[in-house]
């Protein structure tokens, strides 16, 4: 019992060490704070924003009302509160960001581990395919995919997921090669482990830290990509997203009419979330990779 | 003992012709094993025609400097070499040729037929998995054991190697070097193999722990009729643990014989140099003047003509550059590959049956 307690104390201390290292990174903490705020707002949004406020026909505000009492960030072309829209848009942006990052990281990890494990011609073929996807302009590819499929949030997730994986695949492959060179892999093969056994039980747990850091960085990329696709009018027209708001603002002529409150809040939100994720990812990378930690 | 009955964990069925074969009296038979690596457009020979046998329950030590092919031989026995290696010859494990095995059968034979205690236990354990899970790994891979059953077996194995049962929950970094090697030994015993290949099992351990580990291996192996192939550069360790000793140089066995005889009075100058390199307890003369052997083993890509040990040999003769000596009887149960032991009339041409020279003296 005391042994288990000891192990737990040690584990808690190790976690506390990571937390302290992360806390020492001011950029990472700032990013985390912004993310926590936005995440909380997105989760709690249904509590203080009712569906009417977001409806094109039921909204009560006037058209293009400048920021003032009742509407801290003004209203849009349909009399909806821009603040409500931005808060509601966080839900879609974060969902798409996370799911698309997950899809692309899963795909990239699968291809990276398989390419690194098998090497030889199968590995080469996989990496050439990866290169092909890497040089293909991701935006054009995503636009093409989003245009062919039905317009829905799922389409956006898939379009981002299948275009953003090459970086992950390369990083994971490199890490896989490093792990595969270690003697415990030889031991696993010697005890009769097959390919699946080696990849799942030995390589994957050892590449996961890299994958984790990669995921946080990819979320930022996915959110930017989602905003871009929505801005280009490829998003789901039935949902409110940051890119979608900016696109509506553009079609409503907000730029020429000087209706800044229609465009700037969603733009700032996109930038803030993407920046926060990047800063968190960098900080996490530094914490999980002791070599980076020392150099800082 | 019937080998199939001996290995209840073997998942794949024995091939159909196994019953037709006469019961193997040797658990390992290596015949003319050669390994070469493809590198830089050429083929570099790492092992050049190694033959030896291992009877059930016997212990053979393989000695030699780094780079003489010891570990390559060990890995070739279970076909664990990288893809750039080309293997030829025969490796019969319980009468079955490992080099011709299909992939599934090979996987079944690995660990269940022969397991390996690797050098550097520190790196042979996965740092992110608990020790108990890793010891259970071969049990689960080779089917049979349910997780709960495997767990109780792990506890039993840990006890056998002298580790407390709660160590099962530890991660490798929480164990000392000796404890890790004990865990590796427990893992090697897990599937009750007939043969254990110990590849420098005591490297990087301090002398006290080395002695403990060697004693442990000896006890476990002797107690269950497991044969062992132990590889080391330390002739004194091998002489103490093994029944027979083979000395390797430049990819060949240059001397073979009963362990204490080879250690005490090697017939090949290289064997003599290896045994002289370790000071002997109780012999002040050797302690005051430990002798090393100057020079390095030859580059396998550019072996010297004649005897490959010629450039470093303290007893080099003129004919050494003309004759490439093969293993030749050098006393009862002993062979050596040196012109000094070749009969004078045979010295300019290879004797008949050169590859199986070791067998002619076997009886």
C-alpha cells in the first residue's frame, strides 16, 4: 500500500513538475488563459444566448447598429448582436478545429508509423504520397473537396483533415525511425511480436508526446483553414462561424460602409484562438522535450 | 523429452513432417553459417562459415573482441538481422531449419523455442511500459495465457529471478541495472524455451552484480535442462559459466574445446591472448603484467591473405601468409585453426571436409 502511495506521490510530483515548467512559460500561460475563456464562453453560450437572437428574422436589433447599450459590439445586417454571433461562432470554430486536427493527426500518425516501421519500398511509396499531398496547395485541395461534397460542417472537417496530415506524417515517421532503432524494439521482435504488435505496443506509446504537441499546433491551423473556407462561402450556411460572419460582412459591404464592428470582432477572435493554440503547443513541446526546455 | 510437450505455449502447430524426423539429440545445430552485409555496393562478410552444435542442457560460450561476429551469429539464429544481411548455411533448432522457416512459424519459434537475454537491459525494456506488462508480453504474444493467468505467471517469474512481486508495477527507470537484467532474464524464461541466447548479459554491470546475475542464470538454466549460448568478450566469465568455449576471430571460430582447457591453455594464439588479457586471481605474475594484444581486428572488407590473425599474431610464421588454417583437431575434444596444430604434411592444402572439421573431433 505504501508502495502504491509512493508511486502516486511520485507521479503527482512529476505532473506538478510539468505544470510548473508550463507555468514558467508566459506565452503558454497567456494562451491557455485565452483558450480557457473562449472555451468556457463557447460551452456556456446556450445559457445566455437564445436561438431567437441568432435568427435572421427574429432578431430584435436594428440594422448595422453601432456598438452601444444593449449591443456591446453593435449589430449586423439582420439586427443580430455581433457579440452573440462571435461567442456562438466559437462553438463551430473550436469543434471543427479539434475534430479536423484529430482527423489529420490520426491519419498522419498512421501513415508516419507505418512508413517508418516498414521502410523499404512501402515506406518510400507512402512518403512520396505524403510529399505529393504536402506540395499540393492545401487550400485549393480543401476548396475542391468542400465544393464536391455536400455543404456541411462534416465536409469541412474532412476537407481539412485530409489536407493537413503530411506534416504530422513526416514528424511521426522521423520519431518512429528513432524509436525503432532502440534495442527494446529488437527485443519485441525477438520474442515473436509481429508488425502490429511492435507498432501498437512499442512505437505508438513512444511517439505520442510528439503527436500531442503536433495536435495543439494543428488545431490552430485547422481553425484558420475553417475560417478561410467559410469566408470563401464553402461553409455550412445554416451555422454561425467566424469565417462565415466575415463573409457575410463582406457581402453586406461592411468594408466600404465603415461598419468595422461587423468584421473586426470575428477576425480578432480567429487570430486570438489561433495564436493561443500555437503558444500552448510551443510551450507543451518545450515541456515534453527536455532538450528544448534547457535551451530556453 | 519430447520438444512439443516441453513447449506448451507454442501457438503454431508443428509441421507435419516433424514426427517423421528422428528425435533431435541436439537442440541447436549450426552448420556453415555465413552472414554478409550489403554495404556501399559490396558485400562485407561478418561471419564466415561458423559451425557448432549444442546438446540439450549444455552451455557454450562464444568469446571474441567487438566486431568479430559474435552478436551477428546470435541474431542470425533467430533471423533477427537487418534486411541488408545475407545469411547462408543451416541453423537447425530442434531439427528445424530456422533459415527456411515461414514467417508465422518463425514468430512462433522466436522466444518459445529460443529466447534472448540482450546486452544492456536498460535499453531492451520499453521505458513507457510497466515491467510486469513487458514480462507478460511474450506470454500474450504466444497465445495461450489469459491476461489474469499471465499476471500470476509474471509474479512467479519475478520470484524466480529474485525480484519482489510488487516490482511488476514498476517502470524500467525505477529499477537498478541489476534488477533490469533480472527482469530481462524473467522475460527470457517466460515461454519455457529450450535454448537461451545470452548476448553479453553482464555488460555495464558492476562486478558484484555481474557475479549475482551469472549465478542466477546458471541456476535457472541448469535447473531446467535449458541449453545456453552465452556471448561475451570476457573469457573468464565464460570459462566459469560454460561447459565448452568457442573463440571467434574475424567471423570464424578459431578455437573450440572444453571451457577450462581453452581458458587455461589455448592452442590458438588469439585464444591465448584473450585469456591472458584478464588477470587471474591468485596469480601475482599475471596481475603485475597483464598482457593485452596490440592492434585491432581486421576490417572484414579487407581480410589479410592467409591466416586472418597473422598481422597481430605474436607467433607468426612464414607459412601463415600462405595457409588459411581451418579448425583442426588439437587434442581430445578440442579444435583450433592455427598452423601450429595442423599436421605438417597438411599445411599447404586444406584438409578434407573443412567445413565440418569440428564434427570430426566431436566424438
